[in-house]
């Protein structure tokens, strides 16, 4: 039960982080170097995929 709760928390944390990263750079693309934002979006997607793989 404890492990499942921690797994759900990790998975939801991955979703939240990915959504925040994508939303942040989607709504402010001119603030930061576009290449840097692309890299961070890719990292967010990789984080989400790793959460799904380990789930």
C-alpha cells in the first residue's frame, strides 16, 4: 500500500512538472532562448516517459 501511494505520487509529480514546463515555455517563448526551451520540453517528456515506464 505504501509503495503504491509513493508510485502514484511520483507519477502525478511527473505529470505536473511536464505540464508546468510545457505551459511555461508555451506562454513565454520569447523570454528564454527557444533552443533552451526545446531542450527543457524534451527533458520534461523524457521525465514523463520514465514515470510511465517505471509505473
